[in-house]
């Protein structure tokens, strides 16, 4: 009956000895004038923890500013592109660019872009 209790106590205290050893070494280094080694190690550990968090926040901020989701003006296919970039629509291969947060066609200077409107035959007959 006591064997189970000592095994339980042994399993619970096995990790404490490692931490106690690290704390003892830190105090020993601090007492002999090498506290800068401990401080440098703690700063390094803090940087290893903080750097990925800051990188993730920075990446999310950059993506919110530079990703544009809109529809292709030719085929109305919705997709995502980068701000201030030229690319092709993945559906119809039309060359596009991002202007003011929306996709627009890349056309040579002087080209007039016209939208066609479908008029039914019935409307034409009623007007005559």
C-alpha cells in the first residue's frame, strides 16, 4: 500500500528537480558576478517568444492593407489579388490591375470601353 503512494510522489516531483537545478545555477551565476549571462539568456527566451507573435500581427496587418477581393469586370469571377499589381483573371485570362480597391481592365490609351445593353425585340415593336 505504501509502494503506490511513494510511486505517486515520485512521479509528481520528478519535474521539480530540473527547475530547482536551473534556479540554483542562476543564483550561483548571479552571486559570482555572472548575472549578465542569466539576463542574456532570459532576454533571448523572451525574444524567441515575442518575435513570432509580432510577425503574425504584422503579416495580418500587411495582408489587410494589400489584398483586394473583387469581381472580374469581364466575366464577374470573384477572386483575390494584390494591391497595385497587374495580373490575369484566372477564369477568362483578361489582363487586370487594381485601382482604388477594384479590378479594372488594362487597355491601351485612347480605348473606349463600352458596356452593351440587351434590348428585347418586343420593346422595339411597341415603340413603332
